[in-house]
């Protein structure tokens, strides 16, 4: 099949156009609904509403000092309680001095909020939390929403990953796109009914990861080996631009309803691109669908200004005669070497997904402008992808990922030592950004390795398994953030450091995929990397013409 692809063109106009539209532009729009709930569910500063200030001359700060007790938060700083107030059962003496009233109020009984809450509207006019009062005894509503979103992603990635190898990349792409765009838009109508809101959130999340996989797998399968890293980086750049644009849209709207619609609805435009999203010719050949495969190859050749060889149908029939009979999840564990590679890739996906999601959720807990915090934490991914591509193409996927995990462990140790210190906020922010930078590279590499390690017949199933397990453990992300915001700010970084250390070991025991041919069959995958030595750098093989 590689010989046929060489004839029609592996790096022509057809591939360039497809990858630009579906692995770059589309991903920009797809990244926003993937993460827009993070900003829509932001919890701004809040405190108990105590009526009566309008009848006095006190400022808001003075009134808070009279009616709200001060507490020590998880980072050791003193602040006003978010969920408690003094039990002001009788009208305050508005003619007394502020000092005397303060002395009296501090002797009052402390109770929970009796009259609702006051929210800081410095950055947000309205979020789901401020609209529905998901604070204090309902603060886990936010955490549980993120958990249900991850659960939906797990279910959808597993189902659609299998379907991608069973019925094709093309139909799965458009089904997942429809579910994501419609599901996210429906959330704006259901926030007042929490069970219904969770249901719609799951509906919109089942296709999140799967929508990325189809164009990535398809682009990889019709391009040359030296373009795989380029295609993966295109998706990563599109992702970064999308998540950088998203907080700017939130800043401009400041209202969660307008924000969700603006960042979700544009994905629906790509539903009209059905004519321009092809089926994978390589997948069709592996399935034995020679007529459809020849038609797709002819379309590629026409756009690239080339032609099909005369023996195209004969070659496709030979491939069809050898087509794989075993599909599905069990195939990934059908041999010791493939099972080992699958296990290590899945574990690396888990480490990266759980940590990335934890870091993204934790941005909302940082001081300062929440939109710019999100923007800068997202922008740091851009150099990460460029550096990741350079080093993974120069020194190989294996050593790049292993070295970056080592840097991660060292960086997290520094963060653990300084986080929570008011005099080192700037250094903490910089080190957390560096941690995000390193994880950007490891996340990029594990996606690339997964696509290059699995054979064609189960490539999307394999990448989906990693995404499924990553999303499954990503469910822990909201609780890890909750642990840090409730008990000790160091806890999330301790967990990140531990999993990073184990990730380094896993990365080093994977085979090198740089300059290697994509495995076509399970037999290819069973032997993939068997001749590689641990202490070695990748060598570019001599090109030979193969069928």
C-alpha cells in the first residue's frame, strides 16, 4: 500500500489542504467547547449577604468586617469567610462607632449564610455558579459537573474509538461533531435543573476526544512518515490557539450563556464539510473495500497532479486477501510485545491527561485576572509543541519524553517548596508555567507515539483506549484541585510529582518510533521495536520500495 501512496503523492496539495482545514483550523474551534465549561463554572469571590448596609453609611469593606468572620484559608492567608456570617438577629446600632460595633459583632454567634450571597463581579457578570448559587453546601456541584463531563468523555471515546475502526473515520467524525456542538449549546437552557444539566453535559462530552482523533488518524494514514510529527503539531497549534482565544471571548462577554454559545456553535459549521472529509484509503484497503479505496486514491492523485499505477486494483486485491480478521480491544493484547507497548502508552496517557486537566482547572484558583491567567497558561503550550517537535524529531520520541518527565519532577519539587508563600508568588507562577510547558511536550509525544505504534486495523481503537483511560483518571482532576483548595495547596503538586516520576520510567521502555514505518498488520505490531537497543538513538533507515 505504501507503494500506491508514493505514486499518488504522500505530501501533495491534497494532504496539505486536508491537514490545514481539519487538523488545524477545525481544531481551533473544537478546543473551545472542550474546555469552555472550566470558565463557565468559575466560582468568583463571594461572602454571605447580610441586609441592612443601605441604611448605614458604611462601605462594603466596613460592613463585611462587621458581619463576616475572618478565617485562615488553605494557603495560610487570612480572609473573610465565604460561607459563614455573624448571627445578626437584632438591628445593628447604626449610630454607634465602627470600633464598638466591631467589638460587639465578634461576640455574636457564627452561623451559615441566611440571606444568600454577594459575588465579586470584577471579572464576571454571571457564571453558572453565581446564577444558581453553587457555593458552600453546593460547592461540589461544580466538581461533580467536571467529573460527569470526564465520564461522558470516557464513554464516548471508548465507543467511538471502536466505531472508527469498525465503520470508518468519516462517519464517526461527523457524529461526534454534531453531539459536541449541540450538547454544549443545550447546557445554557438547563442550569436551573441540576440533574438535567448533568445529563446534557454528558451528552456534549461523549464526543470530545473522539472528534480530535478521526482527522489526526486520517491525516497520518495518508501522509509520509516524516510528516507525522508535523500533523500532530498542527493539531497542537490549533488547540493552543483555541484555548488562548477562549478566555478572551469570556473576557469580552463576561456572561456564561453568551460565552458558551459563541464558543460552541461555530463547530457546527464543519457539519457542512461532509463532501470534503474523505474516508481513509489505508483503512479501506485493510478492510478489503477495494473499489472505494481506489476511488479515494484516485481523488488524491487528481488533486496532487499524479496518477494511479496500472496494477492498482491487483495490488488492492492482494492486500484484501491478507486483510486482518481480528479487530477490537483484544487485539491490542494479542502478543506480549504489543501488550507491553499498549500498557505503557495507556499509562503515559493517564499521567498526561490527569495532570493536564488538573493544571487547567487549577488556573481558576490563581490570583489576578482569571482570563489572562488562563491565556498565559495556554500560550505557554505554543513553544512547548515547537520544542517537542524539534527534540522528538532529532533525538527520538523515547528520550524526549523521558527527559521531560525528569525536568517535571525537579520542577514540581521546587513548586512544593515555595507554593503558598506570599513573597514568592511570581516564582510559583513561573514554575507552574514551566511545569505546564513540560507536560505540553510529553502530551504531544504520547499522542504521536500512539499513532505510530498501533497497526492500521486497530489504530483508532488503540488511541481511543489511551484517551479513555486518560479521561477516566482525569475524573480525579477536579477532586485533586478540590483537595488543594480545601486542605493544602501542596497536595496537587505532590501527586503530580509522583505520577511524573513513574511516567519517566514508562516512557523509556517504549520502542522508538522515529523513522519507522507505520505497522499495517497485527504481525507488524507484534514485532515492532524487537531489534532496538535501550541505550541507542534513532537511526534513519535506508528507504526501500515495498508493497
